[in-house]
C-alpha cells in the first residue's frame, strides 16, 4: 500500500512538491520529505493494526500487575506500621495513577502514534532541536525493564519444581523467559499478543481467587485461628516520615504501566476510541483488585506474620487458606504473572527503541527502525532483550543487583515530571505560532487541576528518594542510598552529551550542517535520516 505522508502545519501542495522532488532521484525506492519543525504523521494501514480493546487492556494490565502484588503489601505494612494507614496509602496511590492515566490519555488521543512520551515531549520541548529526543533515547536504549521480572520468573519456577535456587539457575531460567518473550513478539506478533492476553486472563483469575478466599477468611474458614487485623486497624501507625514517604513511593510504582498502550497506538485499531475505553477499564480493574487483595491478605494472615513474610506474603496466605502444599501452586501462579509482565514490557520497550530509531539520531537508525522481515520491530526488541540480559546476568547479588533495579525505575519519574509540565504548558498556552497548528483541542481532556496534581506527584517521586533513611531502612548495605537517583539523572545527561557531540561539535569540526529528511518506506512506515550538507 502506498501511504501518502504529510507535514503537520504544511499545505498539501508543499507535501506533494517534496514527494515529487524525491521521485526524480535515481533508484529511489521510497519518497523523501524534508522535515520541518512539526512532526510528520502517517496514515497507517488498517491491516497493520493488530491491537484491539482486549489486547490494549491486557497490555496495561500485564504491565501493571507483575509479581509485586504478591509481596509488596508486606513492605507497605512494615513502612506504615498499621493496616489502616496502609490501605489509605493504597487509595492515594490509586488517585495518583488515575491522574497519570488522564494525562497520558489526553496526549495519546491527540497524538495517536507509537512512541508514548517521546512524541509528547517532542511536541512541546522543541528547542534546541532534537535535544529532548537524544535525552529520551538515553533512557530507552540504556535501561532494561524486562530483566527484573525475568529473574522473578526463574526464582518461582524453581520453587515450584522443588529445586534449590541459586544465582545461576535462577538467572538461567530467567534468560529462557525473556528470550521466549523476545522471539514470540519478534517472530509471531499475533501469537505473542494471544499468549499475552491468555496470561492476563490467568493472572486475573488468580487475583480473583485470592479475593474470594479473602472473603471466606473473613468468615473464619481458615487453617489457623482467624486473625483480628481489622478490630484496631490504626494500631502501630508509624511516626516515621521516611516510612510513609517510602511506602507511598512503592505503591505508586505498583501502578506503573497505565501508559503502556500509548507506546503502540500506531498498531491499535481505532486508537482514540480504543485508548479511551481500554485504559480506564484496565486501571479500574487493577485498582479494585489491589484493594481487595490487600484486604484478603489482612483477613487471612496475622499482622505479625505479614510483617516478617517479605516476598512470601502470598505464600503465607495460601498456606493459611489451603495448607502447606498450596505454596508450590502459588509459585506457579507468581511465575505466570511475572512472565505476562515480561511479555508486556518487552512488547512496549521494543517499540520505543524502534521509534527512537525512526527519529534518525541513533547509529544505524535504519536497522532499529525496520519492521522487516516479520512485520514487527525485531531489532528494537532485540536491543531491549540484550540490555535486559546484561542487566540480569552481569551484576552479583546484593547491592549491585538492587542498585541496577532501582536505577531502571527512577528516570521514569523524571520523564513524567516533564510530561505533566508539558501538558500544563499547553493548558496555559494552547496556541503557539511556533507550533503552527490549530489550537490544542484534544478528544479527551485531563483538566488542569488533575495535570498539576500528577506533576506534583512525580516531583515527589523525584525528590523522595533523597530523604535520608532512618536506621535499618537503607535500601543498600554499603552504597549511598541516593546513588541510583544520581545515576538515573546521569542517563539523561549522557543523552545530552551525545546530542552536543553529534549535533554541535562534529558538524562544527567537519564544516557541515545536519539536514533532517523523512523517508517513507515502501511499506508505509516512516523514518528520519540526517544528511550532511556542506557549509
């Protein structure tokens, strides 16, 4: 299919004149348009749109619900001190997630393209040109989100098989997990989505089972004496500001993933309508399940046992409900949940790498931008697989491994601060001659108060980790508690340094300027490339 591109803010005649110029070039297999300030948008063939309502909803559901819900409530209770405060903090985290969802829905329904935050930041922060793209590229290319839940998958599969877990067999099984996810999405897109949806359904049924068992526990049908956790729900509430700050921080991260469908909107059927339906439905489901699962844990497990259970809180729950043998069944459940998360993460992150490749600022950009030969971003998926595997296998257990996991998550809060600030700017300055288009008028509006709330919440996430921990609550044994924050910010600095060298220093030394052209390949997908023009 021959897809005609157009420049936002350009007339149709201008666009066609560029196409005609490129057509006169010998052996040109594609059309070339010189890019202007505004991004180029393409009409995507419906035959390439594989994601419907169910797949979009499970993209979000699987990304949000990994292995954390089976253990995180224990850490939240330890930090907050009481069941009452713990549940209140979960509600606050839910409200922050809803604010974030509204912000991403406004951007996503207005700019329904693959790429998520990259598109939104580029739309607002345009000067210096391509600086924000280079900084975002550092975040996308250097971090491996899929590694952590792959390791969790390995741990719980070995538990289920009654095999002693050590560093290498755990990571070896994790390697098989992430490699399977990569090959599925890279070689068989439809089957990858189907398996992802199936695991989402299984995960949903597991959580519903926990909720139902929680109501049974409230009726006193337990293998142990019924806990009395709700009679004095606020007993033991902590006076530690650090504890409350850290607890809320962990809860907010449990909701990360509500924006996951935004990364694949070019491949979504009727993307505006689908996003407006699937994203709220997925978040509402996750929010309800999170609250009910917490209540179920508190109904079946004594508070003292929750405080000492750590990562095996759900194991304590199943043991108290069904007896000791149920723990191994739970291990299978947690492993499947982790695998669903890995599938969802690598699906979206591979597309982010591809979108960065399409911007033309990476070396070998044509390679990263390609959808050949399987109509999927194979090389983008491969890049994220490779980085995740390095992160998974290289560091030793302990501080180094925990540091790597923390440094992956922190930069997202920094990005969300600027995404929120960008939308605040558009509310205050909806029309700008610099942007050339009509007034900002999205199909869905987050509203200014919600956007400000989201921005302030993420400023909190950026600042909170710098609060000194109290004794015994340091996230590391020997490293500075704030080190992952400094390195996370350093990733954006690395992207900025790359931009300075690539866009400023080398052109000045070489006596050329970079001219950006947009190439529309024969399959209709577009990418940018930079040509050197002598001064």
